[in-house]
């Protein structure tokens, strides 16, 4: 239990730094650029999230499922391949982002071009974080993100002297690349992009399904933002993003626990399949309660003057979206408990079906709500959709656990054949 708490603590501490970085970057950009350019920055930000989930599906998710808690030499070999896979993803999709930026033009195009430049290094930095947590070295992941945070201080200051969306994206990305270099020195492992194809071949059964699962998750969010921008304007995207940023401290809990959720669930499953649903329920329930507590604190205790000081002109329209954003995130936090259990079971087929269903709910709810009532309609549509997905996730986990128990019972009941000795 002590070891589990220590790993969870490192996960929370690491994500505290990451979430704080995201929160402060968003605050600085919102105040410096205003709603329009902040909307362009937000589109680049959610695109980064899509690429991040592609990289995790292909590189780090299989690593967490199959190499958590194994011998360090086995882990090092796997990490060299998985980090190389992350670099390849960053290079390929970075080129796509830059091309799209050239075609788009304007503030959004500038943001996409800058994002394309920094993506390879950002994907490598994220792969190091997950590799460290898979081996129980959360302190090294924490140091990596501290490095990113400290590197941002001078770079954001320089970017704010002549504030443009390009300068802010490059400043944020450059600090992340520096953190990736520090992580590589900590690990003492050289990434092997040349082995990316071999990694994909060895873990194709998991990686392709996890890729689809992750892309539908982040892709639904991105398409929701694109649809909201098309129906209600880019400023509405910034408004929704502003409300989500107010929940930033809770994302410390959600994402921090998420870093260690799958490795810990895999360890629980190795001990007992009956203990897995209890672990998942506690994990999801704790996150849901934390989200509700933080959201209620924002609604009833945050003065308007403080909100305006944080978000500037984005505050007033964003403040009315705090309640639906809180409900949406609470449901998502509860669902991550079931998702971690499904990952630990290694039944990528079932978890993929659950994610496809949940993403479809979210996309339809967010876009239809945005078409009907702008940012407010999108926020409430997303909240209703995320709550509906709760039933899908937990029913799927229940089925997966039942199948695992049946499989174990079948193995235990097989008769032991006597050994036949040759004479």
C-alpha cells in the first residue's frame, strides 16, 4: 500500500506541475492576445491533444500495459523503441500541421505552423513521462515537468514583449523540448526511431485499437471545437476553453491519477481479478467527488473581480459555463476508473467499442448544443453526453471482468494430465 501511495503521489505532483503550466500559459495568452487570437491558440492546443493521444496509443499505452513493473533491462529495451515511435509520430503529424497552417493563413494558420515545428520534441517529452511511470520512477517524470515549467518563465516573458500567437506556441514548445532533453539524460536511453516499425509490429494488437480509441476521444473534442467555431464563431471556442481552464486545478487530480491508473490497475489484476472492480470504483469515485468539489468552489466562492483578473474579457462569458463544465468533467473522471480497468484487462476490443460510443455521444451533444445555443448550448450538450457515457463504460467493464473470471475458472478446471515416462 505504501508503494502504491508513493506512486500516486508522484503522479499527482507531476500532473500538478503540468496542469499549472497549462493553466498559466492559457492565462498569459488569454490576457495578452484577447478572445480572437486566444481562440486560434486554443485550436492549436486541442490539435496538440489529438497528436498526443495518437502518440500515446501507438507508443506509450502498450508500454504501460505490457511493461509496467518488469525487469529494468526489459523496460529499457522497450522504451528505446516506444520513444522512437513517439518521435516518428511527432515528425509525421508535425509536417501535416505545418501544411495545414500554410493553407489556412491568418492567426489560426500561424498557430498551426508553429505547432508543427515543436511537435516532435513534445511527443518525445510525453513518452519519457509515461515510461518513467511504467517503471515506478515518478520522481524523474516530475523533474522533467519542473524543467518545462522553469524553462517557460523566460520564454513566455520574451514572447509577451511582442505578443503574437506564433511566439507563444513556440515559447511553450521550446520549453517542452528542453524538458525532453533533460528526461533523456535521466533515462540514459537513446530513442530509436528506426525501430518504430518493429515496435508497431510487436504490439499491433493493442496499439492500433488504442490509437483508434485515443483519436476518437481527442478527435471528438477537437471536432466539437471546430463545429462550435463554425456555428458560433472562434470567440465561442475561446469562451468554452476559458471555462475549462477554471477547472485546471482539478485536472491535476484527473490527469495525475491517470498517469499511474493503468499500471496500478495492472498490478491489482495480477494479484486478484476480484479486486479490480473495487479499485476502479474507488479511483473513479474519488475523481468525480474532487471535480464536483472544485466546481462548486468556483461557482460559490470565486469573486468576479478575481475571475476578470485571471481571464480578462474572456471571464464574463466563460463564468456561466462553469456548472456544465464541472458536471462534464466529474462524469469523465468517474469513467476513467472503468477505462483503467479495461486497459489493465488488455481487452482493447471492448474498450474501443466503449470509447467509440462515448465519443459519438460527446460529439453530437457538443456540436448540436453549439448549433442551438452557442457556447452555452455546447457546454450543456457535452455534460449530458458525458453523463450518458457513464453507463456504457461501467457496463463494459462488468462484462470484461466476468469474461476474465470465466477464463480463469476454465483454466483452473482443466484436468492435469499425468506425465508419461518413456521406458
